[in-house]
C-alpha cells in the first residue's frame, strides 16, 4: 500500500477534523502518501482530490465541521456513479480509502467494495450514535453536551415563566441523544423511538407536578419519536389535557461547535486505527471502540445489527 484517500460523507459531526488529522498524520508517518477527497462521494465521482501533508491538518483538531467538506450524493447510489468513483481512485493510484461518516456512507462504501474491490475502512462519525459495533460515534459526545447546555438555559426561562417546554433533539430514528440529555437535564419526561410513548400518562405526571406546586416542566423528545415532532406533541398535549407549552427545536446547533475532549480522543484513536487496518490488509470493515479497545467489524454488521440503548438508562429516565 502506497497511497490512501480520506473522505468525509453524509451528516457532518464534530470531531471529523480530528479524525482527518489523525488519519493523515499516521498514514504519512507510516510512509504512505495521502489524498483528501473534497465533498464526500461527489468529489470521488468527479475526481476532486487534494494532496495532504502534515501541515495541511494543523490547527484543525478543535474545529467542528470538516475541512474536506461533505455531501449527500444521489449519483453514488447508482452503479454508474460508483464505477466513476472507482475509476477516479485507480487513476489517482489510490490503494485504500478511509470513509468517515454514518451508516449511509458505510452502505455506499460497502457497495464500492463489492463492485470494484476497493480496500476501504469506515470510521463511525455521526452525532446520532446509531451505529452498531462501537460504544460511541465521533460527534455524539459533543452533540449531547451542546444540547444539554441549551436545555439548561431553556429551563431557566421555563422556571421564570412557570411554563411547560417541549424540546426536540436530533437522533434520527434512535433515542441516544434524547435519553442521555434527558437524564442529564433532569427532564420530567423523555420521549424516544425505542419505547412506547404514553402521552396521557405524561400529561397526568405534569398535572400532578402542578398540583404539588411545580409550575415548570421540560419534556425532551427525540426527533424520531412515534408521537410525532415537538409541535405535534404540543398539540396533542393541549388536546388531551389543556396544558399549553412552548416548543424549542434544537436542530443543527447540535451538529456544530468545537468537539469535546472525548470526541477528539475517540476521533484520533479511530483515525489512527483506520490506517493500521488498511495496512494490515483489512477490507470492508469499520473500526470502532468497545470497552476502550479498538475493534474491527465487517461493514454490513454496522447497519444490519441494531445498537441498543442501555436499559439502565431507560429506567433512570423514567424514574428520576
Ligand atoms: P450518513 O453517512 O451520515 O448516514 P447519508 O445517509 O446521507 O449519511 O449517506 C451519505 C451518502 O452515502 C449518500 O448521499 C449516498 O451517496 C451514500 N449512500 C447512502 N446509502 C447508500 C446505499 N444504500 N447505497 C449506495 N450509496 C449509499
């Protein structure tokens, strides 16, 4: 192996830059040359590569987003797009590819491997933490802390005005962010896709609080909850109980910002491990971290197996 390429794809997450840095620097240290691909699979198809030296990744470890930019690429979903991407890689003499992204990016990478035999390694980076085979994904810790800080601020105004707030956090069809943030923020209820949502019971709980003189409450809702988005839930709560609420959708603020130490370290570790994996001949795998140890899993396992919430955390969120 003489040359690798690195790309970031799909939703960005804080820590992607730290991962690019570690991947590039470790590859350079091991005598490889390194190319960066601009705009994920779009850049791969169009052959937009930049050479990367150690100084190109200086002063980025603390920055959110991704210096390589990212994209959704409908063209890469088609066999022709992937054939063009494989051509670009061969034309640029790339022997291995590091894909930093979420499960969509991994599905695309797997297709590229199956159809064109490109050796590749996935590094899990998404704020949603919804990837099997790693305890945490790069960006999750930062997103949870960003959401927590925002909810603490909302609680101040909720308390001042004696209000019920319904706060929607990201997470796609998984409740990892909502669950941890809900526990951390001391939310009165946490609504997640993994467990049934009983809005009647939640309304009763809030009214019970009001009867006990507790005039403000916070509900944390995962964007993928079965009861609907935060606005829909606010309507239902009003219809069921007459309780009025304010809605805050945290949205993309959760994607940005400077990564936490934990995300920077995880990103550095997994970027490093991706180079070792490629050099040891691993193909079509994801590197992850389980119980503080770096692991490798076949890429398809990462989306075909479902990562489960910690049942203890679910109990805590229901009882505290
Ligand atoms: P993430 O990696 O954050 O989950 P997406 O789901 O948007 O983000 O996926 C990123 C890109 O990966 C898509 O724009 C597409 O180019 C590619 N991709 C996703 N799913 C597939 C698939 N089933 N087959 C081929 N390519 C895919």
